[in-house]
C-alpha cells in the first residue's frame, strides 16, 4: 500500500493502482477487514485523482460496506472519497453531505490507535472537504475550510500542508482574490523545500495558467515567473 502511495505522490496513477490492488488482495487473504477497507479507500483516492469519479465513488462505497463502526477515521477517509467523487460529478448536495459526515467521523476518531489512519485529523478532513467544495464550484466555502485547516494544522505533516496551501491558492483565484492567491502560492512553493511532492508541484503548475486572467498585476507576473522556475 505504501508503494502505491509513493507512486501516486509522483503522479504515476497506473502503478499506484496496481500496487494498491495487490495490497487489497493480500488483506483479503489475511481476512483483515480493516485493511481491506483501507485499501479500497486508497484505490478510490487514486481513481478520483486520475479523473475517474465513478470508479472512485464505487470503491468508496465498497470501503464503507466493510463494517467500519469501530474505525471512525477510516469512515471519515471513505466519506472524503465520496465527497470528492460527488464533486467531480457535479452532485453538490451529496458532496456537502459527505463532507459534513466525514468531518463528524474524524472528530470522533481522536483516540484511534490505528497507525495507517493517524493522518486523518480534523484539519486534514477540512483540507479534503475544502478541496471537494472547490471542485463542486463553491470557492468561498472552500477558502473557509482550507484556511481553517491551515490554522489548526498539526506538526509533522509538512507534505500535506504544502498541498493544502496550493489548493487554497486555487480557491482564492476562484474567489477573485489574486493577491491572497499569490501570497498563499509562495508559501506553498516554500513548503516544497521541506517536503517535495509531485502532487503539490502539479497543483502549482496548474495555478500558473489560471493566473493569466490577472496577468497585468505585478504580483501575479512575479509569481508566474517564480512558478515557471
């Protein structure tokens, strides 16, 4: 599963799905329901990131069918996937419902001892919920959630913090706040020095093109040059 995550972080989604599928097969052979559900959730994440929302939705629902009552963080992560898939399909109400349920589940999982889901904190879910709402076309709600996530961000998750910053910069562009987008994007660029990530780099590369509508502003010109480097 970790091999799958590494390939995903480098943008190789085919290899990521292959490794994660192997992890699910092994978990099924072991009869470990929790790891089966975790692997299905991870495959859902690979599917949505590679532009396959229907596959992502079905895999997330399969994860939720694995009796997760005693694992609220895994429930939260699977609901995060439902929110993302619904957002990509333009199903805004379903996206919002999944974001709310996922946040509640993450809050209930504060004492969880499972190592593989330890990263699923309330700020992490706020980041993922904000990203889903941005995809669904609600940039103001996305700005609120992503900003809240960064205010509460835990130490030791530098890679995801950089991704959160890059996503917030996109939300500011959609909210017609280019100055805030530039400030936030520079923080995301700086974060790459501590934790390099192809996902964050790709998010920033896409931002450069989206800033063209504000290209007459000096701070935007400077940022686009910085992103080009």
